[in-house]
C-alpha cells in the first residue's frame, strides 16, 4: 500500500532557512579574502614597544662555534640551530649545548650539507640536502637513523604536515610536472600537486631562499609560492586561500624569471631589470596578531608588518630593522616564529658588545632602565668570539 509522507510546513521552512544560511555563509566567506597592496603600505620607522611586550636574551654556549645562523626551531623544550656552513646543534632552554646533529662528510650517515630541517612530533630530526634524492633521519641526540627516498633530487623546502611532510620541489621549471607532494615518514607519496608556474630553463642558474615559504600557526600549515601573491593554508589536503599580498604589476612571474635567466646568461655581470622591477619574497611568518613579510624590490630590502587586529600596515627598511626602545639594545630584525606569540631574532656577540659600548646606548632612555642594565651585564659577560645570542620577542596579543 502506497503512503504519502507528509512533512510539516514548519519543518520544511526550518530546513530551507538552515540551507539558505549555510549557502550565504559559504558565499560570504569566499568573498572575504583580504587583499593587501604591499607597495602602498605606509613607510615608517618602528619601535619594538609598538608591537612587543618584552625581550628575553638567550646566549648560546660556545662549546662549538656557529657561523651565520640560518634557521632556529624550538621543539620539545630545546633549540635546534643551523648555520650557513651546515653546522647543526641542539641547545637546551638555557642555551647550554646538548649535542650536534650528525656531521658533514662523505661517509655513512654523514651529510654533504644541511639545506633544511624539521623536527617531527615523534622527536626525530629530518634533513634535506644531505644526500641527493633522499631525506636523512636523525635522533634528537644526533645519531643517524636512516634515509628515505623522494621523487626529485632536491627539496627546496619542506615542513611537517599532519604527522606527514609537505615537500616543495623547486624551482618549478618546465620539466617538473608536479612540484609539491605530501609524503609520510617513510617517503610514501600520499598526494601530489601540479606545478602551476612553469618557466624556461637557461644557462644561468637562478634560485631564491623564498621559492616556497612554509610555516605552522595555530595547528595549520601555511605556504606561499614565489610566483603567487596568495598565501594559502591547508584544510585537510585542500589548499585554501587566506590573504593576497598584492604586488600588482611588479609580481615576480614565470615570464619575469625566464627573462632574468636569459639576461644573466647573456651577461652575468649585470642584474636583470626583470629582477630589479619584481617583488622577490624572502621570508614570511605570523604570530596570532601580526604578519611579517620580507621581500626585495628595486634593489632594496623591505619588511611589511600587518596588524591583523587593527588592519594597520607598516613598511620598514629591512637593513635598518626595528628600533629597540624596550632596553636600548641593537635594532631588531625578526626572523621566524618560536610559537604563536613569540618571535625569534638573534644578534652576534661582537655586534652586541659593540652596541652596548657605544655612546648611542649609553645615552639611550629605554622604557625599562633595569632591562638596559641587565643587557649591559650580559654584554660584559660575553667574548667577542662567543656564539650569537638568541632574542625571544614576546608580541602583543
């Protein structure tokens, strides 16, 4: 016997309202993608007290001397520090040296150099650049454990992604059909992403530190490719746009890169106008409140600081940095995030001692005179040849 199912009118209306509300919400969210015209930001000097609450200094023990620091990662209470000569050390929370991670060489378990590294939630350290077509795995104590194969010879950048890894193979020349992969801790490919920005290869080799920038924040992984103005994050395995850092006609395009390669191939002594007139990203990271975007343009270094709370945009000279009016210390160039609200910077021991001995420091009137005194005592305790001093800058929320 056939029966007609009758749904009360109120239920139908309620269901329609819910679906309509969801559709509107989805449309509104897709229409809220914020766009920042980075070359139109207000150019200004900046005091660190305008964005930060405090600075903590952490001298790194000089048992093993570092050259120029390239990357610092804070994980499991320790600081993993790599310099430009591939010396790779682990320090405790007080700056005491715990151990070296591997060593350079051609023998078993040794690496040619450390291009990049990440610390996985399992505690192990994963290194790229050590051997072609492989990721090397070390224990926190620095013992070599194993390697796993990857699909390309070189990884431009990689980061932990939901207990797996996001790998970026770059630069994305025309011969690379997929330039991004998600792999597990054994190198098994879980997902690939098509290379959307192909350019022509030439005789000149042209590469950049910011080919694809990645960083974690609030449990999500963010990334921005050098050819794209859009910063993305991952929702599951789906790429979601977050914000557009609009460089307009000065965007560094695959066509601009192709022209720059041809120009440099013809005359390596002269910089190509295609590079000078393009915005070339260098670094990008965030705190809960601020976004920091460092780039080169027109032969100068720039840093855009976006206050996500107020919407205020400030551009500073990368070579000048941020004036330290909290304790009178040297100007600060923020490097990368330690966590969601603390940013890392560092200063050479020689530079810190020279600054504290200067008349500018002696005559300065910072907001916290007692911190100035502590900084002076710290500088006096250092030797000019000591390791750099980490700066832990706690930002305003």
